[in-house]
């Protein structure tokens, strides 16, 4: 989903990042607010004032979306769901969960937290705008505050539409999950509604284009395409989780991986391992024990001067639930970690020793075989 991301700050233990696409959108939002929105809110101001209002409004929108996603993340953490951070991108923001909620209740409360926070922010901003108006504060300030009140309510209303993966779609999925007792079926139904709603937005965008609203038309079309794509991706991911349900890592892992002795000099690591093998991750072993993990990015981040006297064991990251799995773990967990780390391989640990390696290729090969067999079975005529 994301391209290059920039870390901005950490709040309440969550890292807030911005996708490079948001920078472009921030400029467009500032320009749109300064050129069209605020001149209709507040009349007879200079261009400089409108641009200041536009920039302030864009920053306020950034803060509002962050607050919305932060609310999701705080509730998710209360239910024990690991959240890696919050990323703002071209169509808003997303809290990065490493796995799905454990229950319909967790899904519901996590989903509803964002719109509830946006409604609260909208009411507060509108009340503040009323007070600003009554006390005779600056008219431009009142315009920005009123805009933030309205946009937070719009943000809440749009997200409450029951179309997955919008918050309203997640609320719908929680209800279907509770009723049908099946997360996969609930995901498919709510995501299909999301696909239909995506088409509606695309058609609305085409209508606006025909009516002459070029910017608005393209914007609705882009959102519709994104929502349709996200809904279809949700169905595919749910199908993958269903195919991997009950499958253990030990069934998919390789038990004879290439290992890296802890005493290996960094120069040897680069010349004889990274260049020789088509791997981005190596388990580091010492006296039969798994000492940790070394990956390609980690090695590239060390300068030659600093790395002259270093060994693989000295730079290895210790195994944790972020970079290693156990043989008895579900394959779904391994898949989520590999995708989150954007890595092709991951060590499998067993009581401090290396049991094997599981790779994205291993998982995809299994999925291709299993899903292919299921499709062939479904196509067979009944006897």
C-alpha cells in the first residue's frame, strides 16, 4: 500500500509516519483551501491571509486524521492488538495492525473509536468557533476553526459508511462476525459492499466531471478506485488466512538453511554470503545456539571503517517476536511478520536453537498448491 515513508514523531508509544504521497496532497489541500474554501468562508481577505489559513487548515486536517487513527490504536492496544504505528497517506491514514482482532467486540470498539474521536473533535472545534465569533477574535482564525469543526464531522460521517475497509465497514464486519461466527465470511460480505460503494464513488466522480467539476470529479474517482482495490485486497487476504488456518510453521519451513557463524567477519559476510546467496536474511549461530539475525539492510547501514573489526555475532539482532517465529506458531503469524518486515526469510527458533527457515516463497508455494487444488475440486462435477 505504501511507498517511501518518513518517520515524523512518536506519541503514546506509536510512531507516526507520513507516506511521500501525503506531501503532495498537503500542498493540494493548502492550495484548495486558500483558493476556494476559505474565500467562501471569509470574505475580503488578502491572498497572503488566505494562504496562511490554507496552510493552517491543512496542518489541522493532518492533526485531525492523526487523532482519528490514534484513537483506533489506543483501543487496539487495550485489546492486546500489536500496532506498529500510524501512517498518513494520500487517502487519509491507517493504523498498522500486525494481525486481525481476536473477537467481534474488539473489532467493534476499535473501529468505532475513530469516528467517535472525530465527532468529539468536530463538536469541540465548532463550539470554539462559536466562542471565537462571540468574543470578537480574528475573523480568519474563526474561519479555520470552523472549517476544522466541519471537516472532522465529515471525516466521521464518511468513515461510518458501512463499506469495508472504512470504519463503518469494520463495524458491519463485527456484527456479521458475531452473527455468523465466521470472520472469513464476515470479511467477504462487508468487503463486497465496499467494492460496490467504490463503484458508486467512481460513477459519482464521472458525473462531477461531466458537470464541469474537474478536481472534485477526479478526487471521487481516485477514492472509489482505492476503496474498490482495498476491498478486493481484503477478500484476498482473508482467503489466504483461511487457507493457512491451522497450518503450522514446521510444515512449511526448510530445516537445512544457510547459517552464518557468529565469528564471521563483516567483509566475509558481504563477499561470501550476501553476494553468493540470494537471501536478505541470515540466522547467526554460535556453538549450536541461535544467536540472532542479520539482514542485508543492517549490513549496508554500517560503514566500512566501523565494520572492519566487527563480526556477524556482534551486529546480530537477538531473536524476538518481531523477527523470529517458533515451529509451533501458525503460518499466518509468519506471513504477517514477513510482510511487516518486508523480508523474504525468517528464522524458526526452538528452545534457543535454530529449527529452520521459513520464507515468503515457502508460504506462497503452499498457498498456490492448496488454493489451486481447492479450485479444481470445486470445478469437478458431482457424481
